[in-house]
């Protein structure tokens, strides 16, 4: 058994068209409403943004700070100079400390006649009448080198005896740490 | 194509009337799409840009508030003293009087005698002064004294202003020749930027300030021509 459509063919087509129109109309209304809502919402968000207020606050703070520009500038200068001073203090040589250490192990009977200090090298020429004192001095220097106290390397460059006076002359070269 | 070409006006009118009810809705949808692309999306972009601007401004405000808080708390008198101290330690220009005073002070404290001295000023161009590295004046100085006294002289010289560095020592009996460099640094042109964070003096730099305070001496107004125990030959070239 098959259904019999009693409506004329043109009426069926008209009903489909009406339905399509209704769907399209609803869609257009929803879209229009959504567009209007989103647009108004964004407009309100933009309008109520605190940007202008914040910018005004920023200007006011800058104006307040500008009255203390001298303090800020002085702070920058002090910082900058302290950084340079720090660099100088870190990199400058402390030969006085090296000399102090050298003199601390120097027996009284030894006299330094020549001393050259440059680029982490300390060269000493000394004289004494006592070979024991010279030996003690050299041993103490080697001990300092072993303990890595200021001295990296010790080299005895020359050791001579002046027969007429009985004086020993010796030259030591030290590489400083 | 054939259809259009063969259709007459009445047929076109019929088609138009047949779809007439769709036009309004279709038009509204088209307008909405256009509004989406030409109004809503740019509006949204504007909003997001504005939000990021707000965030930036808020950040700057936070920095400005911190800066203001720090600046208000600065003790102006202490700051002035610190500035004077650092400028004495590292003068803004070649401070010959300061150098001579430093040598004299170190000499009197250590008991060495000061002999001849020569300044090697180097290049006098502005580029040298404004270079990033700390500029310096070299001084060739002769002193008389035994090694312990020379050692003490070096110790004392390290503690007086302007700051210096002894790079070479040549001692022969009681006569020593020293190569000393005295540092200075010009103050660069400053452009204060209020929105960058103002850094307080770090702990390490506070320690340096303390050290410098310990080394500071009351420097009298020093007459360069006044005799010190030396015969000076200051040659800038």
C-alpha cells in the first residue's frame, strides 16, 4: 500500500520554501542579535578600559619623580662610579702584599740589593755573608711555593761568592700567583 | 548561460518574485558577516591591544611607584657625601693636585722620600676620556727607602685617593722607581629615565663605600706649586 499525496505538487514546494524562509529568518535574527550584542559588549569594554586613568596616573607619578631628578641622577652616577671602582679594586695588583710576604721570610742577615716587580714576576737580588741564612731563605720560599702562598714558581737564577769580601750574591725569580 | 541568454524579461521577473522572501534574511546575514569582518574583529583587536597597553602602563606605574618610594627614602646628605667620596676616589678629570697629595700622604705615612716624577698623560682627545674603560694617567715616580718602607708606601698609596695601581717596581739598593697609574672617569651625559627601575646600591658596592670611607682623608686645598719633598717634572707630553 502506498501513501497518496493529496496536495498539489506546487503546494509541497511552497511549504518547503516557507520552511526554508523561516529557518533563514531565524538565523538572520540570531546573527543580527549576536553581532549587535558582541559589538556593544566590545564597545563597552573598550570604553570602560582603565587605560586613560592609568596613563594619567603614570603622568602624575612621572611629574612627582621629576622633582627628584637630581637624586636619581646622583644615584646613577654613584652606582656607575662604584662599579668602576669595584673593577679597579679587583684588577689592581697587590705587590705590597707580595713584598710583605717576601720580607716576612727574609732573615735579618740578608739584604735585598735589587728588586724588580712587574707583570706578576718578582725578581730579587740579595746579599749575605751567611750561607745558612741564604739556605733558610731559599727553603722558606720553596715552602711558600709548595703551600701556594703568593708564589707560583721559584727559580734561583744565580748564586755567586765574592771571594774578597766573603759575600754571597744570589738572584731569585718568582712567578706570583 | 543558455538559459540567461534565452530568458526574456518576464521570466527574470518571475524568478525574482519567486525568491523575494529570501532576500531580506539573506541580506541581513551578509551584513552580519561584513560587520564581523569589518567591525567586530577590528574592534576586538583594538580591545586586545588596549589591554596589552593597560598591562604595560600598569607595569610602568608599579616601577614608578617603587622608584618614587626609593627616591623619597634617599638621604640627600648621605647621597651627597657618597657622591663626593666616589668622585674623590675616581675623579672626573685628571686630578694632578689629588695625585700629588696622594703621593705626599703615602710618603709621609711610610717614611719614604719622594724623588723625581714624570706624568705620561697620553692622548688628550675626548674619545679617550669618554671611552668605556677607566682612563688613567701614568706616573713614573722615584722614591728612596728600604724595601719594607717601599712596601708600606705601596700599602698606603693603595688607600689614598685618587685610586691607583702600581704596575712596576724597580728597586736598586735604597732607590726605587715605580710605575703608578692613577684612575679618573668623566661623568657621562645622563638622560634620566623615570620608568626604568632605580637600582639601590648593592651589598657589594655598599662594602666598597665602607672601605672608601675608611680610606678617606680630609684633603686640604692643595697648592700644586707648594713644595713637597720632591723635585717634580710634570710633563703632559
